[in-house]
């Protein structure tokens, strides 16, 4: 029949609008999921960088301790040499 039933037409319009709304929500959901995936990747990358930075800091601390220990050894050695020189000098003066 021409024009159809107004009540059926109105219901079809409501269904179409609901389907459009659903499509819009689905595309919004897809966009949010994509954003979430990108943020998760960024978070993992930052976690890895943080672990690497912590490891580097630990390595540098260990190197610093090693260098300080070596410096103390060299200072002690220098002090011994200085004492030996002074003793030698004193012995030489006595001999003269």
C-alpha cells in the first residue's frame, strides 16, 4: 500500500536511529581500545627504560666504589713512599 503504515514507519525510523547510534558507539569503543593499546605500549617502554636506568645507576655506583677503593690504595702507597723518603733523607743527614 502507498505510504505504508505510519506506526510501522515510525518504528523503522527508531530502529534505524538505534542502529546508527550503535555503530557510533562501536567506532568510539574501537578508538578507545586503540588508544588504550598505544598507552599500554608506551607504559611498557617506559618500564623497560626505568629498569635499564636503574641497572645503569647500579653499575655506575659499583664503578664509583671500585675507583674510590683504588684511590685509597694509591693514597696509602703515596704516604708510604713519602714516609720512606723522609726516613732516607733523615738517615742521609745523620750520615753527613
